């Protein structure tokens, strides 16, 4: 299948695109991106499709997590390691406590562009263009910083390459070895109640591993994990420049990440994002908010996965804790009745954001858990599989979401609020979530 060219995509009036002041600079950045090697291989994307196929069949669980928005200054060894570490801890909790294979996907190595609900941002009477992620403009609240600069897309590539390189080294080079389960439980987390619960579980795992080794079993799976990258495919210049024909199969893949998704604001059936994504062979996701009509979901599935390949398409629902129990059943019922192959994943973050009285954007840990519980209850009652969770988290001790075992209050938010976009679960809250989801999975 041929790939539509960029002008054809722009002719569809894509939502949420940067308005670049200098067209020649855009062309130069895109031309440069087109010369760069792929960040991921087509074969790796196919492997992930197969794994998500198991999720769609109810045989595996997807864990997808990372920052709302990565930043260029966040590309440091510590930051990447901390995020990977919390994801590995969560994955081991889910795998051990619920005995299901966990498909691990980082929301990283490309998550630099943000859709915004408003084009403008006003602070203390000054109005400027909104920050759209480091892929587009700068976070500083100055007129200069907020001008979209296409050279940033080149920087996204390099930042993603550096992140993915480190992740690949960690997951294949011994850090993700199951015998390291204790080593992941370090510093502030270790002393928390959930850290102690993790420690007890890690002791059990270690005993089991010692036994396995004593009987001579030492499979490769003990020493390395499969870990995949993902991001929202938002800026068309970037995603298009990294869409390539695979030499092995002659099929197009977006080689900027293993899994890419279309956001709630850009999933118009006749829009440019659906048009580009329908041509690529990667596993893809679509975010579905509470206003999604079942017919819209069916039309998206038909357009994006006409061959109904399991694992190709993931629906990431983000209804909000207060709406999921009423809204989700009809959607799941109709999609299931139509025989559509899809993995259902719960994003319990984006329907639960509110502004604290201090002005910080936040989420309540209890709302997040309540949405996941609603998601499980709806799927259990329909006999469908609650296939995974998609969460915004960080490996650090930030104070962005309220509640959780540490009982973070709204007045604590200013203590360490570092997100440039949406509030993330900190490492303790993320581990707590993993234990709670493991219990839901066991039932
Ligand atoms: C996001 O994942 O950060 C996001 C913007 O989500 P949604 O498209 O669901 O609003
Ligand atoms: Mn977000």
C-alpha cells in the first residue's frame, strides 16, 4: 500500500498541528528526518502485534506507562532508569501476583508532542500560544519560547534514540534480570508499606528462582524482558518522515516507535491521523472518551483494521471514574457483537483530571483506582477481557496526584510538581496501583 504524501494529509485539515512560521525550515527538518535510520524495526513491531493479539484474546495483560510529556532535559540516565525501574516493578507484581503474562510498553522515546484543549495560555493577564510539548515549542512562558520550531522535531529523534538506546541496554544487559527484583526496590520506595509488600513478594520470587536453578532450569526469560516504546502520533511531519517501507515485506511502518496511538482529539474518521495510521503496519491504539458513539468505534475499527487482525488495534478507553460504569458497557457490547478484534485498555488518568484550589492540575489516586475497578467490572459482567492499563507515571518521588498510601494532600502538590503537562503517579502510587490491579486480575 502506498503512503499518502504530506500535502495530502494536510489537505484533510488535521487537528492539533503546530503553526510553523517558516515553511522552508519545516521542509529542511523533514528532509533531515527522512535521512535518519529507523528507531525500531518492523519485525519488532510485528512481535508486539502478536503479543497484543494475546491481550485481545484474553491471554495477556498490557502495561503501558510513562510521562504525559517527555522533555529534552529529562533525557538523563537517572530519569530513564527510574521510569524503567518502576515499570519493571509493576510488571513483576502483575505477573507474579496475577499469574498472567504482561506485555510491557513504555510511554517513552517519542512522547514529546501534546494536543491542547486551548491554543492559548493566559498567566497574570499575559496571553501566549499554549505549550504543545518539546516537539513543538518551549515550556518557558515567553513569546520567543512559544514559537513553534521545526528543528525541534530533529531533536525529538535524537532524544528518542538516546532514550531507546539506554532502555535497550538496560533490558538486555542484565538490569532487567529477574534476579535483580530486589535491586529495583531501592531508596524512598523501600521504606514505604508498599515497598515492604514488594520486598516480601521479591523474596518469594527469589526462592522460586533458586529452586528453578537448582533443578537446572535457567531460561532466557529470567535474564531479559521484552520492552517496547510508544507515543501519541500527533505531529504529522515527524510521523510521516519516519514512516518507511520495510525492505523485508515492502509494507509501511512508522519506525518512530513500536506502538503509536491516535488521541481523543485527533481521531476524526476522515481526518489526517486516521488516514496516516491506516496505512502503517504497526500495532496502533485509539483513545476513546466518554462521548464515543459505538458506531464511531466500529467505523474506526473498519478503517484502521479492515482485516480484523488481532493485536493490530487497541481501544484505550478514558471515560472518567464517574462515567465508566454507565458509558462503557454499550460500547464494548456493540464492538464485541460486531466481531471486532480489539484489545481493551483502560486509561484511568485523562477522564479524572481537575484543578486543585492551588491551581495545580491533579488527579485523585482513588478516582484512578475507581475507574480501573469500573473497567474490570464492566468487562467481567460482559464476559470480555479487561486487557490492560495505560497510565501516566514517573519513577520519581513527585507530588502531582493526590491520595494513595502516602495520603498526599492538595497542599503538598507544590512540594515537587515537575510535570510540564498532566499530573503523574509517583513511584509509590504506581506500585500501589500495580498491587490493586493484580488483585482485580486474580478475581
Ligand atoms: C494523553 O495521553 O496525554 C492525552 C492527551 O490523552 P487523550 O488523547 O486521551 O486526551
Ligand atoms: Mn496526558
